[in-house]
């Protein structure tokens, strides 16, 4: 006998090719809408008037700042990762210009061939939908070529992830990005072998906000932690897209019960060290969601090995969606909530925090630079003028040189380089 009435059951392929299909019962009181509640007119309005921009440009100041608060080990590892990742990003940038050497088989839908190949390569979630340009970053609009999106999620190591926040977890985080970049090149080559074009949208150089397209492709729903919660590994994955002109059939959005579940759960909201997550949803750019407070998240994330406590303490990440939803149907409770197994975490230099316990930070800990690189440069120059009362010729020349380099870099973003 179950406590909760089941509204519907979602059937998904196993976590890997070796695993059987799974069934996810969705309780009636968790049912909302497939995908995410949204207002299409609002989404279109913001696209036209306030287009999205990548953090690599819009928040470049704090991205540069993060390097100044890394530990020595983290600093060296990030340098190593960037070196390994650079050729993968460069390959992705030009991938849309590589032409197939064969012609496609006339009229043949290749959805399942591509899905099977992606799963064979190791991608845990694979879905197909329209590449929605409404979510494309302003600097990438001229770069994007093809209309169909293949949404791909690669799981990161389970046990390393459970050590969050730690260097071990960062090895899993960045290492998964590296693996994904290499696998994407193989999958793009396969698509070309079918006679179609393929453009790799790198997980490290995103062309758009990817999560809305993953939701449309039925691969999960947006969680209270601002991350995609997928059936097998929750937010414990790295996501990317390959766009193509191949003949494919789109998947459909699914109601996994996540929107109502997150309102009941609230573990990530309550456990966030920086108090960056909020309990109530808001309408933001046409979608109803829990909106992250970026300035509360970024300092903790940068200082403490990527943080990720919101990922760690999500029961869907920890136990998988089938187990979590089965437990809710049977008991009406959130699996693991209130336990050290789910909610406990340790932060370097501050100690262990169990259920109901959180670290404290000074007010100036959250004082980070804001805006683009040029805005931060202007702010530094202005502060120097305020301190000295005037600017030397050397200061002015240094400022002009740095500004010139930033503008050159921005022109590269606009050109998709």
C-alpha cells in the first residue's frame, strides 16, 4: 500500500547501456507541467530587448578575480585543465565548417543511430530538440549554424562528487569536461559519416543557456539549485550540445514531478553555505524558477574548490530519481532529508557541518568585482585617480593598452573565435 496516489509513471533508459530501463512514479501532488512553466511571449520579449550574454563576457571581472583566491593546488590544476581543454575548444569552434565526405541516405531519419552511438560513447542522457536561438548568447548568434540540437549529458564520478567541496571533486568536475570535449569530436565525426554536418557547442565555451533545451528534450527539469535534475544522476553531470542538419525526430518535455518536489524538499536551499538559494520561485525572463543570488554564490564557489554543496545535498543526485520518487510515493517524505548522509559536508578550514549547521563568513568576503573586464578596468583606474588625485602618463598608457587588449578579445567573441 502506498501513501501517495500515482499520477503517471515515466520510463527511461538505464543509466548505461548495461543497465535496464527504469520506471519513475510521479505522485499526483507533485504533478505540474511537462518541462517548465513559461510564458513564451515574455521569453521572446527578453530575447529581442535584453539578449543573454555568456558569463565569459558579462561577468569576466569576477572570473579573473577567482584566480586570486585559489589555493596553490587549485591554481596549478586550473592552469593544467585550461591547457588540456584549449585544443578541444578550438576544435569545437571550427567544427561547424567541417563538411561530410559522403551524402546522406535520402529520407532516412537517423535519430536512433545517433542516440545509440552517443550512448555507446558513454553519454548518460541523449535527447533531441530544436536548437532554440532565443537562448543563444549575443556574442554567439553569428556563430550558430544548424537548427537541430542533440543534448548530451556526461555523468561525473559518483564517489568523487560526494567529497564536495574538495580537490577530488574538482578533478571529477573538470576531468568530465575534458572527457566530454573529446567524446563530442568522435560523435560529430560519426554524424558526418552519415552524410550530415555537426557543430560542437563546447561545454566550456557555451553558445547558449543549455538547460531550457535539455528540458525540452525530456532529459530532466530545473531544480531549486538552478541545475538540471536528470533521472539517473540529478545534477551530477556536465552538459553540452551538438547541433546538426541531420534528419531527426524531436523528443518531448516530461513532467518528472521535480518542480513540486523541490518545493517540498528545500534541502539545497537550507544547506547552501553562502545562502545563495531562495525558497520561493519567481518569474525570470519568462520562466518560473528558483533564482540563484549570484553574488552570494560566487565567492564561496571560487574560494572553496568549486563548492557544489547544492549538488552534493540534492537527494536526486545522491540516490537517483527512481529511488527518491518511490520513497515519496510510499512515505510522503524526502529520502535522506535531515540525515548526515545527505546533508553533511565539510569546508576546508571551517570544519564539518551537519543538518541545521552552516558556516559563517564576514561581510567583506562577499565583496567581489562586478561586470565585464573593461568595467572592472575602469573601476580600478577610477580608484587609482581617487587615491592619487591625478594620472601619470605611464598609468594612462597602461590603461589604454589593457583596454585595447580587452576590446580585441571581445571582437573575437563577437566573431565566434
